[in-house]
């Protein structure tokens, strides 16, 4: 069960939207309708019964001594799930949705013991057992498919490295034949971020189908998916030649669907020109930073203070800048994704920081540390030419991801940076982290949330990538899972209050 003292994810959303409305502002995602809130409330009430024996849990990696940041994962936490049974919470949440949707008379439920009997446009790469198919009664609405990845009586496996490892998980799809919109997550102890994240993602996937705000498009050239909560697209479709478009429709009569997020479009000419200008940051400046980094600290500081716009030496970190090492992705990949690259856009409201604090956190690597990554950088904060080595895991099971900052965004209501991958990174791509502020930018409120004063703050993550190493290509489904887990942690990093 969810923790009674904590607001639900939709209550948090509504609180932020309400504060924005009071200040005469609008946010990217509109408020939830009364009908939608009633539906979610009914699901929460049903879950109090179906989930009575599957309690929720907090993020085990929160470090209360580090102002809300996450501790590093330990060696033994990788490829291990100390309590696989707890993930049955996904099944009981799905049961709550099933009970509510059938009780409302919106759908008829069919249980299929052998999940392999369900037809899929692209087969999920997991074992499939008991499957629930909810067929809506409203003409034109798409069926919802909920697939368990383990037998009902399975106790689960603690050693996830074993070929026959079993962990209770859930696949969510819609359409006939079905397309997956939510596939199994990485359930090892190292990647565990608590039950709240899992249930929020599950709720949003099912809600989008029932609400009529979910769309999947696939072709031999690419794939895209959109809901009212986010969008992603890419040219890599795992070798599938299927061409299809599946669009959800509301399950209830007189139901107003939430608007889909716009599809991911190339950068505008103005944005492209700005980006090109940022990429022309002179290499001599970057070389000088590298040269100063090897000098004794007093001399480095003395020279550094003579440089225009510089008031203090950069923070010393273990990673040094090597300007001769080339970025492994095209510099315009975000604007023009090459074949084989997957483009993604995600965003989230910032609920624990104001714009200035969030901007500083993004450029100061706080987002990465809170996502559970070890950070070793050449500069204390992101600036063009800075080099950073990100590490997920510890010891022989860790993954090293070297990157170089390409450009920095420093505008009154928009701030952040982007980096590109360097040789040795398991992916080839570019990732951009930005914080935006909607409002006057001069709010005087004393709160620290997104709705403080007259501002609404939002965190955006844009990425384009493809596997670059042999092990990333060989384990592409696993790589996608790891990317998704880290992405979710990034999006929640600025909404985690200090403890």
C-alpha cells in the first residue's frame, strides 16, 4: 500500500497546477478533470484492498546524511534482488485497475492462463504467464493487456544473473494485436528507487489508454510513442518491419481526453543557430582550462582571476580535459537524428526547488549524483569543454560513461547544458538537461516549490542515442531498461526535498 502520509502523484500534480492558476500562469500539462480524479481515487481505494499484502517501500538508496542525495549502489546489489516478492505490488495495482474498470461497466475482463496466446504486433522479450485482457464496451476503444512475467505462485529469484531468474513484473499493452507501452523494469537492488516510481509509471500507462491519450506509431524506419505525460521517438525499432499506428480512444462516453504531448520535432532555425553558436566556443579557451588544471593551486588561482568573467579557479576533480578526443555522436544529432539513433524527450515539474536553485543543481552535477551516479568532472559545474566521467555501479560490474559538455544555456528563464559521449561510453549520443521558468521571473514568494512566488519551474531532458559498444548492442533490451531507470531518477532529482 502507499504511505498514508504522502500525497499521491496526481495530488502533487494538482497542487502545483492550482498554485500556478492562482498566480495567473499556465503549465505545460493541464489540470486533471474531475472525472479523471474520481477514477484515480477509485483505483486508490481498490488498491487499499488488493494491495493489502503487498506494502510499498521507500527508495533504499536515500542518504539522510547527504541532504536528500542518493548513496552509491554497492557491488553486491547488482544482479541481486533481495526481496523479489515485493514487486507483486505491480500485480495488485493492476488488479485494482481491473476491478474499477469492470465495476464501472466500461470493460469486460478475460483471464488467459497462457499469455503466449495473446497476439502482439511486436513480441515483448519476456516470459508471459497469466494475462488479463480488458475489452472496452465503447465502440472504437482499444483493449488493455496486462501480462504477468512470472507464475502466480512463483517465489521469485534473488540471483538475477541466472538464466532462469524469475521476478514478478508486468507488461502493459493496448490494441489488437497489442503493442507494449510499458515493459519490465530493471529490478535489481542497485536500481531500486522505491515503489512510488513504479506505481506512478504504471498508473500513467494504464490511465493514458483508458483516457484515450496514448499513441504508438511504428514503421521499418522508426518508432514513436506519445501520451499526455511525454513523448519519445527514434529510428531504431529493434529490426522490426512492422508498420502500424495504434491510437487509444476514451473508454467512457462523454469523456474528454487529455491532449497528447506534441511529437518530437527538429529544432527551430533560431534554436539551431543558437546551438551552432554555442558549439563554436573557442578551443583555445578549453585548452587553457586544461593547462591551468595541472599548475599548482596558488598559481592556478592567480592566473584564473585575471581571466575575463572568471572570479575563482574551477573545482578540482579527478577527470582532466583531453580536447583531442572526439565526440562519438554528430554534433547536430539532437536536431537531425541519424539512422539508428533514438530520440527522447521527457519533462517533469520541479517541486522542491526554485528556478535559481534548480539551475545551479543541474549545472553542479547534483541531478546526476541524486540519480545514483558517481561523478568525476574536470570542473565544479558544467561549462563548455568540461569533461565528466559518470559511473553506474562499483568495481568490476560498474559502467563508465565519459562525456564532454558541448554547450551551456544561461538565459533569464532557461538554464542548463548538454554533453556528448566520448570513446568508452556504452552509448553514442547527446543529452541535454534544461530547467525552464514560466512566469514573470521576479516572484518574491518564500516557498521552494515549483509554484513559489509567481514561477512554475520545469525540468526537461532531451537525448538522442544508440548503442556504441559491443556489450551495449548485444544487451540492447537491458541497456534500454538501464536508460529508463536512470531517466526516471533524473526527472525526480529536482523534486526530492532535502532531508
